[in-house]
C-alpha cells in the first residue's frame, strides 16, 4: 500500500492509491466512536426543502481524479438536522477545518458512487478505510448534533462493531465494591465491551425500600459552576438544532428535541422531561440510601456521562416513573438495547445493585434481543463537594477469593475453588479446568448464571 501526503491549508489529507476512499486523519480510538454511538439521536430524516445553495462554501470541489468532499454530505446534514440551522451555521459546517475528519479526499469515481448516501447505502470497500470512514462519520454527526435514522444507525453499529473494535478481555473489567466510598485517589476508567460480561459484575440483592424522599436528591443544580443548571445543560446538549438560551440565567427557551424513548419530536422545552435513566428512587433502593447528601446531589445532577440524564417526552417519562427494566422498556423498540446498555453503565458506574427480577429480565434480553450489545468505556465519577472523588473501580489486585489461593507454576494466575463461598461479591477469579492450559474466569456472585439466588444469600464462585 502506498501513501501520499498532501497539505491543503490546515487540513492534512492522506490518499491511499489502492483504495476507494481515504479519510483524513483516521481515528484510532474505537471506544470513542462506540461511546458516541451510544448517545446518538435517532430520528426520521427530513427530505423536503434541500437546495445546494443553502450551503455555501469551498468543499465538494472536483479536481482531476480526486475530489474534496464532506464526509457527511450537505444533503445528509440537511436531512439530519441542518434544516433547522441558520445560514451562518450551514456555512460553518461546509467549511469546517477545525476537525480534519469533516473533509475527505476521495477518488472521483468513488465520490460519484457514494453521492449523498449514508453508510446504510455506501461504505468504502477496504476495511482500513471503512473503519476510519465510519469513525469520522460518527464524529461529525456528534460534533454538529446531527441525528441518524434507524437504518443508518444499525448499519454503522453492526459494521463498526464487527470489523473495527477490539474485543474486551475479562481482565479489563473491574467490579464495583459493595458501597461507594470517597477517596482522593482518582481511578482509571473502566474499559468494557460485552454488556453481558459487565452485567455479571453487578451485585444482586433485595432492594432497600424504606426512607426514600425525592428531596434527599438535590437536583437541577449548577454543580460544575458554568452558570447553567443540569436540566438546561441536558436540554442544550440534546437539542438537534442550536438551542435558544437566555444569556442572563441560561434558561433554554427553544430548541429541537427527538425523544429517544418514543421518537417524538418537540420544540418547546415544556414538553421535555429530563429523565434519570436509573430513577432517583431506584438509585435509593439500590444503594444510594447509604450515600452522603453530596453523593446524592452529584448523582441527581450528573452530566459527566451522557447516559445518566436524557431529554425525553414528558408523558413517556411519567409512564416510566421509577420502574426498572423488569417493569418498563422504551416504547420505541429499536432503542431497547441502547437503553439496557445505559442502565447497566449507570449502575456499574455508581456501584448500584440489582434485584433478582431486574437482573434476570436484563440478562434474558441480552441473551436474546441484544446478543451483540457492547458498552462503551465508563468514565470516572464526578468530583463531589469537599474535593473528593467517588471511586467505583478498585484495582484488580483487590479481587481475590476468600479461600487460600493456589498459583500456577509461573506464580501469576490466582486460582479459586469453583462453587466455594467467596468475597467480595463481584470479584473475579480464575480456575484451570482439567485438561486445559487456559484459565477460565469465575465471578463471585450471589446468583447462578441464570440469575437465581443461591440459598442462604451467600456469594459463591461461578463461571463468568
């Protein structure tokens, strides 16, 4: 493969002589793309009203053999949300040189083949170009707040996860402790892949259903000091058009929102509720009853991971109330798997437990409807008042069996006794089966692999 490097202003373009497309500055971090796909807005395209003249700029200029084109074409941008933009914003889009993934140098005949198709209708033929193209496509749509239709999202996710991601290993998944502790040590983000594997690290126990009061979670506050409370921050973040914001008090007065739960579109913020994906009462019942007031405030206003709070149709949010996935799932069935991934990510990040019916329903769906669901990396929790950071990701050295550990001849692989009692719940251990040279991963759990609790409520080692 031959590479030619050319510089156009501030844009560095790589052209591959044997491929149908070369994307500027391919992204190497597939976890960033997976995280963006998790929060991608899904909406039907608006196909009416497009004119090329609505976008004025220098992109899409053909030159001999090659042409410079927007990765997300202007028609695609229009249909995905740019119809609501000002002319200045459309001009900024077509000329954006701040992020080189906006533009790509493509072979002229490939540009003609692609036309205005999204990845559901066209992708580069070479794998190395496909991954970079999809990564940049997602990056552009995320940066400019553009939506995807369901067919497009399905195509991007399925191809990217099949061809472009590196499978997670069991050693990269750390289990949460029994309760959230405060420490001044900042932990590393959890690197995750399989939703099912991550689910199996969550504690399964009865809910603590006494003492809840919504007032215990001080919400819609400006916890990061930027002048906007958490409700307005989410409204600004989730609007698919540039929202209108009162500059004095940061109140969002207008925008365009597509509710991921039902696909409904709204322009008046009074029609929008900001949903705690894991409701405040559900959080309380699952472990927040033991938190400090500062921890509960941090949770109630958490915008540091977009999976915690979402802008949704108010009536749908009211129907959801404080139900878990065993009792409620989004009406838009195409969003089910994303919703389950968000639910798991929030519970893991905040060290919350599940009851047996919740765990069992989610596991069944992951094994049937959402078998290929992966979860993007989970960031550290936000800093809470007092300068401490809530940490849910202990170092792997903390995950050991309560039984005396054996070691292999190399002295590096911790061995456990399958079926024996263990602690702490959620810990990972290893056992080499007879006739095998590869250790099998086990998890310390209070339920068997089907989600049925063990007698006596004690945790045992079982296969992860």
